[in-house]
C-alpha cells in the first residue's frame, strides 16, 4: 500500500465496550488503484460505508509478475472498538 487513510470510527458508535468488525475483499488493478471493494462481513451501515469509501481511495504499488503489472485481490479485516 502506497497511500490511504484508515477508515474512521464514527463517534456515535463509540459507546463503552462496543466492538465491530468489517471484512472486505479488495481488488486492485494494474495501475495500483482499488477497482472494487466487496464487503463480506458487515458491522453497521455507517461503518460499512466508511470502510468501502475509504478503501476505494487507497493506492498500491502494482503487483509485478515477470516484469508485467497484474491485478490482484486480497482480504482486509477492519476492527473497531471503544474502551
């Protein structure tokens, strides 16, 4: 990953002891831009939107295979908790 902020935890969800987890399949194209984000485990509509929107702005170094950039996908886990 070259750039991109982590998804924010909305303050209205940060009640004592709250825990949320979002799982996503993140696919990156040959130029290093996120092409798609598929949420596999949802937590709360606000968090789900934050994760998908934020991750779509990330940039990656292209994955190279034999000197040629290739698309790739990976799974990301986003944990949110409040004290």
